[in-house]
């Protein structure tokens, strides 16, 4: 992977340079009468130089991220400016005063990371829809060890937090990397809410998102944070959202789900496998299918690259210091969210 990425970095700069070198060499051959084998020797030296540069980049562990200087004229958003006006992870969201306020609910400092953005996206929209009120019932899918169940408990919500059964593919790997939970103990975040309160208001159970337990019904809201792209195919993920809305929510209940989004292509993408990547057309199809079935869906709108950080792409091995966009399976991806109110 590193070697491939190194060559991909070199190619845009090296190929034009080499073409220019050969053109100059051809002109000099024409003027001086040099033999073609002399040019071949130069070409071999150029190949050797390319190999040396590739090796040096590999030894450095590849340039893990681009560098830039944000425009000092881009001031933080004003308090009355729109917050999370778009469906995709945007740098401007992080500059809005509301972002820092919501980060306090999960005891986080604002950090330019799409995973944090997903949690704030869920919090913001559930609060805006009036779903986070004392006595409400919430259902989380693929919660891992995220702080949202504790934050909801602190707001007086009764939460059923679920994660994949250990016999589901990759659950063991997620468990070993601290991205999986099988007990409320793994959802304790004392900096967010007292442990006793979380234990009183949050219960945990296993749930295969491709086969939702039929006893999980009549919830006021549900959510998932970058989970439904791991269900095997694009269609499996779309069907999960439909099922989560129609099988687990009461009429009028709210669903907020985030997922992986292809920011570089609306054509080619990863359609099947461990992690699929949704295109704009896939998300538009999801919205259309939900509306056709009588549900209210907030407009799915992709915002512009309006800030220097929106152009930054974290590449393997990921640094995670600025991680709004990343290179995944050859595509530039980011996070997007969809907000649905069950209509029937």
C-alpha cells in the first residue's frame, strides 16, 4: 500500500518532468548527432532516480497528510449563522459556537475529526427534533464505546444500546480494537454522566443490524454512527435504515444515522464487502425510498469545500489529527448523515 501510494504521489510530478526531459534530449540529439543509446542511458538513470525517490518515501513512512496554512481571514462562524446546514462533514461546523457547546455534553474538546462530528451531528439533530427529553426512549445501533448513551442518560433518556453479536463477522476485531461493546460497563463515561446514572438508564443487548430483534419496538428515536456501511452491501445498509425507521420507532419517532460517503465519485465506488462507500446517488435513493413510504426526511444536501480544512485528506497510515476526509479504498471519503421522522 505504501509503495503504491508513494508512486501515486510521484507520478503527477514525475511523468510531466520525464516527458519534458525526453523532449529536450530529443532536441539535443537532433542538433548534436548523439546516438539513441545515449538517450537510453539517460532514461535508465531516470528510472533509477524514480526508484530511489520511491524508497526514500517508503522509509519516511509516506507523507501521511498534506500541509497547509488556513486563511486567517476565515473567522469562526457567528452565533446566528446556520449550524450543520449541510448533510456532510464541513470544517465550518467545527468553528460554530454551537459545536463547542454540544461537545461539552460528551466531555470532548472540539477536534477536527469526522467521528466527533458524527456524534455532534446526532446530538444536534435529536435535540432540534425534540427527541432528547426526560422519559424518552432511545435505541442505538453499533454503539461500540461511544459516549452518546451516557450523554442521553444525563438528559433523562432511557437508552437501549446495541452492538453486533460476537459471532458476526469482524465483531471480534472490533472488540480487540475497543470499537465494540457487549456490556454497559463499556459505556461508562464518568466525565459525561455518573456511572450509577448510566447503569440505571442504559441497558445493553446484542443486535445484528441485518436482522433487527423484533422486540425492539416503540422507541422515540434511534441512531447509529458510521455503522450501516459495514453490513455487507450498499443495499443491506439502505434496507437497515428503512427497517430501523419502520420496525423500531413509534409514529413520529426520529432516526439519525451517519455513514461513509464517497466525496470523489458519483459513479465508481465500493458496493460490496466489509466496508461499502455510499455515493450521492445512493443517498438520494435512500431519501426517495423513505419519502415514498410516507416518512419525512430532511433534505440531503452536500455543502461546498468552503474552508482550507475541507481540502485536507488524511491518508494511510492515518494521523487522525485532522481527519475530516480520508483516502479509503482509493476514494476520498467523509461522513454524512440522514435525519428521518417516521410518518406511518
